[in-house]
C-alpha cells in the first residue's frame, strides 16, 4: 500500500509540473527525500517549486519536477531512478543521503548507491548536480569524517557539480525549521533555495551548453 501511495503521489506531482512546461523548457528532476518533497508543506512551498519560481524570475525557461519521497535513502532513490527520471529530462539534482546518515548507515553503502545513480544518469546523457549533506555531530568524529567526504569525492570522481550542504543556513536554526528540528519550514525552504540558486544557475548553463552542442 505504501509503495502504491508513493507511486501515485509522485506521479501526480510530476504530472502537475510537466503540464506547465513548454516544448522548449529545460526539464530538471529533483531526486531526493523529505527535504525535497516538502515535509508538511504545500507543493508550491517545496524546494523544487521555490527554485523553479526563482529561476523563472531570472529568465530561465525551466521546469523542476519534484521526485522527492519522504524517508527515502540513497538506495531507495537508486531503486526508483528509472521511473523518477523520464524521457526528455536534461538534468537531475541528486539530494539523497540525509536518511542514511540519520539511521547511521555505513557511509560506504551510501556512496556506492549515489555513485551508481550518477553513473546511470551520465550514461543516459543526463547532467547531474549533487546536493550534499553533513553528518550530525552526535554520530561521532569517525562517522562524520567518513560520511562528510562522500559528496566531494563523488563530484571529483564523476566530474559533476556539487553544492556541499543542502541545509546551509538552515540547520540548527529553530525559526527556520519545524519543531522536529530536522525539516525546514516555508521560510527555511526559501533560505535553502537562495543558497542553491547560484549553483543551479551554473548547472543550467552546463545543461544548456550540452543541448546546443
């Protein structure tokens, strides 16, 4: 039942977004977890929608499809990659790994799943932007060192763009999060989007250059 709910909910979100696209729009998928899906927020206040709005205000003809599934891990994102990223998608923002960290999963497993995601997308000719995550200090220094290097190492290995910390400016800021202290509220998502914008614009420039090529 949960799988059916995830499939139908995600399909609705993707369908609603694609319906507003023109044939010339650059289609980007945000592949992530609850930080992408928009935990306790309306679809219009979720990160992909806010990013799309800000980018369009800056003149980018772009549609960002929300492929965020609450609770998802990097392995979960890999399992659903093919139906989350359809034909015609030019780029993917990969924002997975937070749940792996919160559950204390082996960083090597997270890295392997993320690496496979990037490799499969690149084989399809889809550009990738990695949105990284840092480990909570409570998990210990050793775990933090192993987890925190994942995204930098993958960006270097695969030659993809990196935004080091998805929650930059939001983490540990009570006014920008819900009471759980983990999920950004609407104001927090706005901060996340502003932080991401320069990197996403660089990403879109790269995607556009490939399309012209």
